[in-house]
């Protein structure tokens, strides 16, 4: 970028269309200035995200021209305000805030009251006639500057405040007098070299906001929420208005609708005589926004009118920040509100009903990924239990688990597969990784707009905040009630983020009932989407559940999962270890009726819908006894001179012979069927017998028999001949009664999909194994050893096993789809890897000629909405405007 690059925009120059350059906050403040007028929105300017990117690329050096452009913009702000920054008689004070393209609440840094020093604090006191306000503002600035810019631990600064409050015998910050505030300010300044020059303060704050984009908590948040590292953050410099000027001043956060339920009534929190950080930090428990009418009726009416105006303008639920300075309302920020799934669904339905949006527009306001939260468990409504405490219902859903007191412990527990609840006095931005790992979050302080509430709702994690009767002693690892220890680290706790209830009892969690609003949204999605959505299900129970969620059939029934029960595993081991065909067929004869029963149950659950059954596809080692175990048993038998020695010797030799260095690429899939055709013949017999039985029971059944791991046309041809031979025996015809296809999960199969298509009626892309074989990654090994490092080093942004690697694996899918359809236009194409339930991957499949995706039962609603959103985003005017 050259010297002529424009790094700074005044609010009056921007709009919401400039989000990528100005960040979400800067673009929205600019837009809000246009909508509400400059008298309602304090003036300021935005330093662009491009400046942050240039700063990062230049090893944290400001780009050329930035200092001059900031100075010019500041001069115009001073002229607008009628006073200079840091003036000793009447100082202009500013806030310096971050603002990325996508909202990252609490992840980056803010500095308020910038421009104060020993001279200007006296001038501010004299000008306002309010010495306490001046010193409270100075105390806050020195504290925030020390924490944000210098890097002092927040706990050290808060401990100093606690000590002064204890010394003065007061509970709240607002009760501290001028002398106490002066003492605190001096204490804070003794901790670091405080810069008195306002220009130095501003440069330091801008640098700190840029640096906060690179901070650990921001990096962790971006990884969880899939935000690219190279976007950078904007910096917003805005004239201060003061909510801490006394009893007619205050600050708050207001949502245009209830941010938890989506009900069409504004919600939020506020604090009289406070600045915004007091409200969102969770250190003080605020008042409900509905109490604003009692505090200042005129402000209440103005705010609620503005909320309606902004929602109409943006066409979405809004999350705003406001300040009241001596009875005058100022709007500092607005953004589309992050909200849990139930609120998103309720808003979408209400918005259509109110004429605010059409169906397509309403669906676009929903984050499909979060709909999974609507399927989370809740407390059994019939359960009786003692309530330990009640707090704010901050993020819906119920959770239970062992108590942990730190984010690190939550992450460690999740890695071990343990359910834990993160318990904190109040949460800080550094806790974000713990939120992601925990099943739930409980805090003693904070309201609905606290950091804990915002982050939990954004992640779909159940949370209860502001449980003020509980004292969380993190250092001691204890939770106390009325001074008595009631819980310790590792004890069970259960929370209900929908009601705010906390209990120590092991309450049963039950599956939720899908709401009418959710059903409405899913109905709209079905009207708009072009991709079908099937499910991966291996049992009648899973199939029935998926059908409840709207699955249009089974896209993957993994038959190997049917052999892991105790009554079947041993029989399957006998099949694998058999030394001749007669011995193998004898063992298979015992499995045949069990398999037939499995398929009959699945056909019954999916009556009238297609069922794709994958023939056996386990790595062989999953059924083999471990060689060292057989060897140990053989050695014991020899010592004991047991009659089992000869049999164990045969077993040992057979297991040793079948050992493979890389079982994932060994005797599995179609290779198993070619080497041991009797196994596949038994499965085909069971499928077709079950089909006949289902037809005789009056069910509408069509079986899709899928041969896995095919590389060559001849492999599938051999299996096709076997399937047709068994079908002919039962009087069943290919095409009419069953179809034959393959799972495309190897790169060669994608490259030669035109040849293989001559033998197939359908393809289903198994993107899990296709990702492994295309990238050379073992899914089981990359997660622990490679993935985090690769993301940290920016090799890729997210796991290729969560979201499809479009440029690589995705192009193989597209090639396979195109080649297959070139030979056989009627070829049905599906995707049955876990990517079938990922919204970003679904968008890719929508544009790749795929007919359906298949995912786990609980992901079916997510996939239905994501498929509709992909269609809406497509350049089809009928889909974009249909209502």
C-alpha cells in the first residue's frame, strides 16, 4: 500500500456497506449517525481494518501516513466539540474501541476517558462543578490504560479497589468519595509509567487495540467462530459522553427484542451513575431495562422508539449500547444481535408476521449452526429437586457436570471426554476457550449483557449468571452459600440456563420438544432448498428420531456398527478367523437372521423413504483379537498344559497372518467382499429378505445397496454381479426393487468416476475418508498432534474434517460428480460424511450438483436450514424474493 492510502474515515463519511473496511462497529456507528442524526450519536472517526493489517504485516509498525491522518481527524473532532483533547481547562475526552468485521464481544480492548491527566482532571472538575465525577473518570482511565495498554493484570487493579472499599467500609464503587478516588488513582499510577501527554495516550491506545487482535483470547475466539486471522480490526475514536456524572446519568445495553427468547419486547441492562464497561464486565450486577421507565421515563420512551427505528432500518434484531448524560440519551453502538437459537427462530417468524422481512430474508437472519442448541437437553419438567440458588437465565439449555474453576481445567476435562460446568465469580474474555469446552457456565455476578452471557449465547452453551447468593472462591476451589462450603471442585452441579436454576442434584436431562416457531422455520426451509437432507442412522431408533427431525431417508446405514454387540462380535470374529469357506458360512448363518431383523426395523422406521445400506466397511483390526492378548493366553495355556493349546495356536497363527501395518488402507470395504464374498453375500441376503418381509407387511421399501471403498470399475462389477444374483433368487429386480451404488471415498474413484458410473445407479461421496486419503491426514491423529499447530501457523483456518477442504477435496467431489453424470445423466449423487451437516460445506455441495446430503439425526434440522440458505444466496431471483 502506498503513501496515498486512506487510513482514517470520519463517522460522517462511512456507511454500513463499508463493513469490511470500517469494521462492524465503525460501519454501524456511521450508519447510525445518518439514521439518528449527529445530535444523538457522539462524533468521531474510524481507523480502518486495512491499517491494522498493514500494522501486522509491518511487524507492528504504524503504516506511513497514519499518524498524520489521525492528527487531521482529531483536529476536526476538536473543532466539532469546541475543545481540544486534554485541555487543562475544558478537556475533550475520547473512547478508543476495537471493531472487527464480525462482532467479537469482550475479545478485544477498549479505553475510555482518554485525554485525562493531573491538569485536565482539575479543569474537568471546575468546568462541570462535579469533582467526584472528574476523579472517578480519571481513576477509570488510569486503571483501563494500565490494564489494556500497559498490560497490568486486571486482578491487581481490582484488588486495590477492593482494599480501598474495605478500608472505607463501603460495598459499591459509587460510594467511594473524592479522596478515595484520588488515592486509587495514585496507587494505579504507581504501578506503571503513566503518560501525561494525551497524544502519547492516543497512540498507545490505538496500538493496544491493534495488538488485541493478536491476543490469545481474540485468537481463541476466532478459531471457535471461524473468523479469519487476516481480517484485522478497525479502531474507533469517539467523543466521550459520561454516564458517571451522577444520579441522572447512566449507561446500558439494550436489545430491540428479548435476547434470550426473541419475544417482541426490548430487553437489556443498565446502571445509573456508571460507564459502559461497568455494565458488560459482570463485576456489578445491573438493573433490568424495564426499570428504566421508573428511573427516567423520557429516556425510556426515547430509547424504545430508537430501538424500533433501528430494527426497521437494519431488518434485524439490534444490540445497542447507550449512555445517558444528565438526562440526555446518546447511542454509542448498534449491531445485529447475537442470540441463541430459540430467539433467532422466534424473531424470524415474528419478522415475517410483522411484514418486516419475507421468508428468505428471515431465514438469512438465522445462524444455521446454532439451531443445534434447540435440540439440546432440558431438565425433566416432572423432576423434583432442591434449588441451591437462582440467577439470571442467560443462555438457554440445561447442563450438568463436575465443577471446574478455570478455563484451562475445562479444556483439559473436555479432552478427556468429561462433562464439566465452568464456575466463576465473573468471567473474563480470557475464559473463552473454557466456554467452548464446558457443557455449561455459572457465574456469581453479571446480567444478561455480561461477558459470560454474551459469549455463552453466541456459542449455544447453557449459562446462568448473577447467582449472587453463591460465593465462588477460585483459589480454594470452593463454592459457599451463607458462608458455608456447599461444593468443591469436582462435585456435581446442574444448571438450567432457561430458568436460571442451579442445583446439586443429578437431574435427568431430556430431549426438548421442537417449538411451533422452529417447525415454521423448517417448513420455510423445505420450500426454498434444492438439496434433499437424509440421515446417517444404523438403528431403528436413530432412524425414527431422524425422521422426526425431517430426514428424507437414510443416506448411510453403517452395517459394521451392527456387529459390535456382545452377542454378535464373537460371531463376527469367528467369521474373520475362519480358515475355510465352510467354516465361515457356518458362522455367517448365525448372523443372517440378526442382520435381517436389523434391516426390517430400519425399513419400518423409514417406510416410504429411501434407505442406503453400506456393506461391511471396517478396518479388519476392529474385529480381530489383539495379537499380544492371544499370545498371553497361549503362554498361560502352555504353562497349565491346557486342552486349549492347539486351538489357541491356530487362533494365534490366524491373527498373526491377518495383521496389517495400516488397517485403514488394508482389508476393508470392497476388498473384504472380493476376498471373502460369503460375508457380503450374507449381508445382501439379509437386506433383500428384509425388503421382501417389509413389502409383505405393506411397507413401501426401496433399498440402495452401497459398496464401499471402490477404486476400480471391475471391483464394483464383481459386487454388482453378486447383488443381482441374490436379487434374482428372490425375484427382485435392480432399479425396480433395489439399486446399486458405491461410496466414493478415494481420489482415484473421483478421477475415474466416469468408468465406475457404468456399474452404478448412485454415488455417495464419503468425505471423511476422502479427506483422509486426499490430504494424507489420519483423522484420529491430526486432532491431537497436528491440527492446533497448523491453525496456529495459518496452514489452514479450520479442521478439514469439520468443514470441507473446498480447493482440494471439494474439487475431487466436483470432478467425480461431473464425470459420473457425463456418462450416466440419471446418476444420483449424495454426500454422507460428517460434512453433510456443516453449513459451510452444505453451501459448497449446493453448488456442486449434489442431490442430497446425509448427516447425524440431530444435525438434520441444521442441514435443512443451511440448504435453504445456500439456495437463497444463489443468484436465483425467485428464491431471493419469494415470500
